[in-house]
C-alpha cells in the first residue's frame, strides 16, 4: 500500500489566501466544539472554494489543528477539490490524510476511489478499498459502482462483469439501479447487447426498477449496431408497458439509428413525436441530422437544418460545422464548403484539424492541388498539429495529380517527425501513388525497406505492387512478388488472383491464367464477379472462344453480372461473327449499369449483324441485312435510360445509313446531331463524303 503511506516532508507554511474573506469564513466553524451550527447554513462553505491553491492551504490549516476536524469537514474539502476535477490533487490529499491518521469514512474513500477511476488507475482504487477494510470501513453499493465504472472506462469489461457477478454471488452488496445501469453501459460499450438485455430482465426479477437511463443505454447501443427494429421494440416496451417517459437522449439515439439506416420518413416521424411530447432537440440531435444528411449527399438539406437550429436558439458547435463542410466537400462544392468555413470563423469557432482535413480532402478530390497545399501550410502556420489523416489526404492528392516529387518530400517530412509516424494506410497510398505514376522500381525499393524495418507487409501491400507492376508492363516483378507470398506466410486473396489472372491474360499466357482460375477454388478462395469478367476479357482478347459459352453459363448460375467492358467486347466479337449471336441471350443488358459505350456497341451489333461483305472503293454497295428494328429499339432504350447518344453513337448511325445507300437519311441524322449540341467529327463527314463519291461513280 505504498501509495497510502506518503507523509508530509517538513513543515508547510501556507502563503496568504487569494480570498481572505473566504479563508476566514471556512475556518470559522472549526472554532466551535460542535459542527451543528453548520446545519443552519444554506450552502456549505466548502462549495465556495473556487481554486486549488485555497483548497490546499485550507487543508494544511486543518491538519495542523488539534483535535483534527471531523471526517465530514475532510470529506467536504476532498469533494470540493474533486468537483474542480483536480483528481491527482484529491488523491494526494487522501494520502496525506492516511499518513496523519485523519478520520475517514466510506464516503471519503468513495471520493478517493472515484478520482483513481477517473485517472484510469482503478487498481489503486481497489487498494483504497483494502486500506478501508483495515480501518473497519466496509464498502457500499456506491463504492462498488464506482469501481465498476472505472473498469469500464479502462475497457476492462470482462473484469467488470466478473466483479459484478461476484458481488451478487457472494452477497457483498445488493445492486441498485445505478450499479445495474453501469454494468449495462459496459456491456453495450462492446456491443454485447443480448447480455445487456438479459441483465435488464434480471433487474426486474430482483425488484430493481430500470429507469430511462437504463433503457436509453441499450437503445443507443442497438441503434449504433444498426438493430433499429430491436431498439424500437425496446422503446415501445419502456413507454407502453413500463410507463417510463423517454427523454432527449432516448429520442436522439433512435433518430441516429433511423438516419443511419436511411429510414428518413421514420426519423422525421420520430422528430415530430419528440416535439409533440415537448422535448426539444438538443445540439447533439441536430448534429446527428446534419451529419446523416451530409453523408447521404444532401448537404443543402443539412444547411436548412442548421438554420432551423439557429432559429430555435440552439447554437451550432464545431461538430456541426465540420459535418456540413465535409458534406459539401464530398459533393465537390468547394465554394459552399469555403463559405461555411468562413461563417464558422465569423461566429467565433476555431477550425480544428478535422475541419482542415475535410477541406483538404475536398480540394484534392477536385484536383485543386494549389489550394490544398496553401491550406496545408496554413494549418501549421496556425499552430495546429496535422495528424496522420491530414498527411494521408495530402499525399493522396499529390500523387493523384502526378506531383511525385512533392509527395516524396511530404512523406519524408512526415517520417522525420516521430510524433506522426506513417500508418499502414500511409504506406498503401505511397506505394499505390508511385505505381500509378509508373515508378514501380521506387515503390519496390520502399517496400523492401519496409520489410527490413520490420513493418507488417500484409496482402494488401503485395496486391498494390503486383497490380502496379502488371499495369506498368513489368509482369516479371508481379510474378516474383506473387511467388514470394507463400514464403512470407501470406495467402493470396480474390484481389491477388484477379490481378494475376489479368496479368497473364495481358501477356497472352492464357494457360497460366486458366490454371490460377481453377486453383482459386482448390485454395478456398471463391472467384467473384470481377474474376469472371477479367478472365472472360482475357479469353476474348486472346481469341480463345471455346470456353466463352461455358463461362457465361457459370456466371448466370452464380447470378454474376457481365460488366460494361466485358459486354462491349462480347458484342464486338458477335458483330464481327467471331462468336455466335446465340450468345446474346446470355447477355442481360439490364443487369448492370449500362454505359453509353456499351449501348453504342450494342447498336453497332444490331446494325452490322450478318454483314460480311466489305465495302470497296470501286463503288459496289453491298446488300446489308441490318437489324434496323432492333437498332431503333436499342436507341430508344438508350434514351429512356437517360443516356444521351454521343458523337460515336451518331457516327455509327450515319455510317450504317450511308452504307445502305440512304445518304439523305444520314444527313438528317447529322442535322439532328448538330441540333443536340454534338459536333460531327472527321469520321462522320468522311462517311457522308464517301457515300456521295460512290453514288457519283455508280
């Protein structure tokens, strides 16, 4: 019990009090033989202590009196210091009390224990309990509740649960609503919701009625875990069956859960119900609404909520403004983001590192790298310490626009400051940035250096390098890294296989790609939709059409969808008669996000299908069996989906009509094209000119 045996070293002579009147008022009761006079005062003199110096000086005066003041006086002084949140000073005073054998009771020890717990020193709190036992002080339910809360604050939930069970099993104390609620809070903190609900039921069985805080804690946890329906059931139980009225915390938790789940109508209904019950939303409620709307891409609606908030006398805080700034940045509306940034400063809020990081992210995503760099330097000029997220955002932005030298310098600066060490995400950004800028050798050197410095080289880092080397035309490096995985104890994941299959296909080594494709399932790594699309494109590119139909049937059986790029290649091969047009029935045009390029190829297939006769410059116009009805249908479908035909689409139509000898119709299409703001290009005009020349020859 070393912490409890410290004593004064030498004699302490207190300096004059900052508030002499307070000093005399506090000492006056000690001149009486009885403490009864204090009961007539409306407020304890200890409540008037406003600074630590006065409290310490008073403590010294108290310890020098003979006899020592009562336990009540010492406890009140200790409580006054604790209320000022000078926890370490409170513990120090308690140690001095123990050293001089000053009177203490269960309330005194409870205050000291609370201070230990607030400082994440719960083990010292248990030591105070042991000290109390030696002095005949038996801990009560308040003491044990404080220890439980301390363990929970330190995330020692299992230890807290063990203590709680021991208290009940050994009947050391009968838990009250505070103790039950504290234990429930701990369980909810780590999402053990089922046990928390079971404890709620146990409370009822043992005759301890839960209160609104007990229910609200579980409701909040369920909402955070996106179990909103369960939270609503518990809410109804609380209100309808237990008759417990919800408070602003209860409603705020439910609104958060409904917003996260995208249930805006229900959230709006809950907000109206809250106001019908005359429970005013608080700043946290409004912040949740603002943040949820911003994350859904509805920053303008979030701004309306902020204005309503102000109109109702609830002042937005830094969290509110940060959410709104981030919302506009996510939309790429940097003008509005800057307006909100300026507004928050006008209203007296000092931007923090989160504010600046959001703006940086917005500028970088818009490739406004000069503005981003200016803002980054402003952060340090303002004395704000950038965090790892700030550096990562800036690094990503620099690599995105190809400013590799600046990114290198920033990365080196980051590493030079040991207080901001790069994290795993930093290394991913740097390696990917180097690879995307065709600096694979530099990326590989950094990667090897990381290995030498004992950094964790996970499968994600390997995948970035394998993919980067492959795309930069260095398949040998990709293969070396892939073969290295087993020696590092790493297992390829679906991304690794997809990259390597694509790599082998690009190099024309389809046999190896097929081997890896078959190996995936053997290794317990199931091919996904991307795997099939990558392999299909590889087969098509290398003219290996034998297994195309089988692959498409497998995809259909697994409900995998063909992506736009694969579809374009398939349709192109069908149009050139490399593949049978019976495969069209396996292509589901509606199963993916159809892009204009895919529709153009589809349109081309419909027009060119069955066309094998080449057009010779001698003027012989071939007889085309074009599927004009299907082409017209495809064009209508394209417009129905809100996809505007582009220059290539119109050029396909012009060329096809010209080849059918319908130059006048082709000219009509060209005029429509111009009217719709699509400028014909050289290919468009060449098609019309060539048709006119042929007509003259014939």
